[in-house]
């Protein structure tokens, strides 16, 4: 489902993608490795919907999951900090 949600996002079917990711959010255990990607995509979808506060919540959840994962993925951490910075830039 994660890949299907990603595909829906890529073809700009944002509402359908959000439905998939919200379903995954409910079905996956909180410590599942995929949770960081689910929260990341929900953040992206919130960003595209101009729901910036909601976006930050999802990005921070993803960041927490990535930072606590072993081994730590520095590129994912950098990408998330970049996304968080972009939201703050938009918010002013």
C-alpha cells in the first residue's frame, strides 16, 4: 500500500493518496519501519493542501522515527529538516 500511495501522490491524486496513508497510519504498529514514510507523505500532502501546521506535525513525527531508527539514515534526516525549513519559510 505504501508504494500505491506514493504512486497516487506522484500522479497528483492527493485525496486518494491521503486515504491510503491514513489507512496505513491506523493499520501499522507504531514502531513499524514504514511509519516514517507514512508520516512523511502525510506531511507532503498537508503541504500541498496548504495545511502547514498539520504538515509540521507529520514531518516532526517522521523525523522522530528516522532519528530513533538504527542505523540512522543521515540523508532522510537532512531531507526532513529541509522540508521543515521550507514550511517555516512559507509561514514566514
